[in-house]
C-alpha cells in the first residue's frame, strides 16, 4: 500500500500521532515508523505547562525542541498541545499562592512565551483543552475562578493569535465525537465567541473510544461532525484511540478496526474542513490507556511488537481508495 502518510496526503488530509520525546530517544523502530508513516505529530506531554514550566518564570525547552526538530527534519506538521488545561499544571501554580489578577497575567505570559517561541513552527495549537463538563456546564478550574467565568477562553485565543498569527487555533475536548449535551454546549459557546470576533479556527475531537460502549453509526457520526463544520469551524480528530477489554483477540481487533475506519472515513468525507486524523500514540505498549483504565488496553492500531493490526491495514485501504 505504501506509507499511510503519503496515502493520506494524497487523499487530502494529514495523518498524525502523539509522540513522546523519550521513545524518540530510545527506540529506533519507533523513530522509523514515526517518520515514515505520519505527516503530523503532537507532543504527548512535552508542551504541557508541567513539562515546560517547572518553576515560575523558568522554561525548559529541550524535550519539546527535540520533537520540533524531528518534525522539521521529516517534513511533518506539528499540533501544539496544549496551552490552557486544568491538568498537568506545574506544582507551583497553586490557586492560593496568587491573586486572580496575578493568575490572569501568568496565563497571558505563558501563552505569549510558548506560542512565541514556536511561532511559525506550529500548524495547529490546542489553545484550550477540556474546559467543559459532560453535562455541558463549564468545568470549575483555576482559570475559570481567576477570571470569574469562562472569559479566560476568549482571552487565551486572542493572546495566542497575537503571538503567532499563522497558527490555526483549536479548542480540543473528548466526547465531542457523538451527540451529547457537552458537544452541544461546546459548539454553541464557540460559535458565539467566533461571532464576537474571537480568533478560533477549529474544534479538536479527541476520539478516545472504548469498545465497551456503543459508537454511532457512520451516517450519524458524519451528520454530527458536519454540525461543527457548518458552524464555520475546521475540525480535526486529534487523539484517536480505541481501547478494548484485555486480552486482545481477533473479534475485538476487527471491532476496533471498524471504529478507526469509521472515524477516518468521516474525516475524509469532510476533507478540506477536516484537516487531520491523529492517533494518540503507538504501539500499544506506549499508550496511556492501560495506566488509566485497568483491564483495558491494546488501543492503538500497532501491536506491541510493531506489527500492524487490522485497524492499520483497513485505514491504509481506506486511504488508498479515497
Ligand atoms: O514524567 C513523569 C515521570 O517523571 C514519573 O516518573 C512518572 C511516574 O508516574 O510519571 C511521568 O509522568 C506521567 C506523564 O504522563 C508522562 O509520561 C504522568 O504520571 C502521567 O499521568 C501522564 O499521563 C498523560 C496524561 O495525559 C495526563 O493527563 C498521558 O501520558 C497522556 O497521554 C495524556 O494525554 C491526554 C491529553 O493530553 C488530553 N486528552 C486526554 C489524553 C489522555 O488522557
């Protein structure tokens, strides 16, 4: 079939993955597959605030820089991930240690610093990550409190835009792939901000799926994702993985392949508006899933020994005929 990255680009989308700097250093098979098969990469942890900012005002760029250099060497695009999140924050960033006014300045400076450093190198930035609850209300975070409401979201996009006018700016979240109160709330809130002139280009649909739960049928998925496009946003599938109750078997591998291809074909059907389809790392042994969902795993399309699983072959076929 040929590398998936060239099939994807020929079909009009980018094919991406999350990448970890430590695997990049230690695992040459990983490096080979990463450069050969993917046209876009997302640092899995290395651009998060916890990783970049161990102490107030001090930034550590090495790991993120290595990923950026790898991408440049292999003509890959980069999804920057992520500027504003309630998780993986540095330990010094405690609500009690700062006034709301100081926190607002800290956030502004962080965005200016990180986006400014990588100005011109980042294709899509996940500016704000996971700001909503499942019921569609705003998540109660440090930033929500510091700004006295969701205004931090608009500010984050404005500051990011100033720091790199070329980057595409995304809001990124999970459980947006199917109809839900959260998807409705995200869409109507972002559409309102966009109408007010806030520079939001796209919505990232993470795509962390479990075979334990049902998944929408193809047409339902497409109709749902089209709503974001119709509201004037680009979309990207940003963190796709499909976990299964362990152990793996053929039936589960095939069910997994079906979910992967269904999401990929949705992106292809919306090409031009769906910019990229990214998996959240590979192979299975490097996935975040087993550490977070005991009893589940095998979530990526590449097995522990680097052999491609049915999901990989079927995605290849789909891209080939696209
Ligand atoms: O770096 C430390 C290491 O020094 C320490 O020894 C080790 C011991 O636990 O932990 C290491 O940090 C871990 C980090 O990944 C780097 O590997 C953290 O414990 C672990 O919690 C962290 O997990 C990451 C998770 O986000 C945190 O929320 C996953 O790798 C990463 O895949 C995951 O990614 C998120 C996206 O950013 C946003 N969407 C959901 C997605 C999955 O949770």
